[in-house]
C-alpha cells in the first residue's frame, strides 16, 4: 500500500511501515499556528467546512494538519492517498510545543511531572478529490520526577525535537506511569484512526 506522507517525522514513517504501508515523503509549505487564538483567526479567514466542528487545542492541530496536506507537493502522484498530521501536548488548555532549548525542556518536564496531560494529533487525509480531518486524543500520566531524572533525560538529547519534550517510544517511556487511549497517537500518528479514514474515503 503506497501513501504520500506530508511529514518529515521519522516516527510517523516508522509507524506506517509497521502496518506494511509504504510512505513516500513529500514536502509541504505551510506556516503552522501555535495557539487557539491564532487558529480561530485563521479559521475565520479561510472558512473551511472541515474545520467547523473544531475549537481550542483541537482546532490548532486540525488546522495545521489540513494546512500541511493542502500545501503538499504532490506532483504526478495525485492518485495516491495523501496524509498529513500535527501532534500537540496540552495541559489545562495550555499547549506545550517543542522546547526551544534545554532550560525550556526542563520547565516542560517539571510542569508535567506527576500530572495528567493530553496528546492530540490532528490528521488530514486527501484522496481523489475527497478529504477528511480528525483529532485523536490520548490521556497520559507522568510519574513524579526528580530534578536529576529530568536533567539526565535532557542530556540524552531525546526531548529536543518533540512536543512536550519527551518521546514515549524512546527513553521517555520511563517517565510515563500510564496512558488512556491510543499509544500510536502519543508517538505521533493514530494508526487506527488513519485506517478508518482510509476506509471511509475508499482508499482501501
């Protein structure tokens, strides 16, 4: 099964390979929104019907996923399904993006220590003139972390390119006490949701 993936994330590529789909990476040109306020403004400007039901953090990742899909360089591969995604971490409605530096990563992980948070992935799928956008949410609970544990984890370099400053598929799994919902979603792509979207659009 061949599919276009408008993402440079190696984690998303690995997840698709896991279910024996062959992702072809395509570049996308889109300026992402970072806050619900930015997303609401952009939503009102473009007035896209696929975004009408989304608000708050859900709107942020839904709009970004849709924008990445629309901005993808598909070239001659128009007949293949095109997938784009955007993953964010939220706590009490506040969005935690990728850390700017090690100090920012420390603040994020200290903030998440001993707390529940939500990982949301907006997913957009285009196929033969039809499109869908969904948001999948997983609840994650961190155990209580010591400052030394946080510092040692940051020293590995793993947190620096990940929303919320951790990767559950790597050493970050040691920070997690439990999850409720899709594990793949926390990694960066909810495979079951994508599979259902593919069926709905007749791509399978």
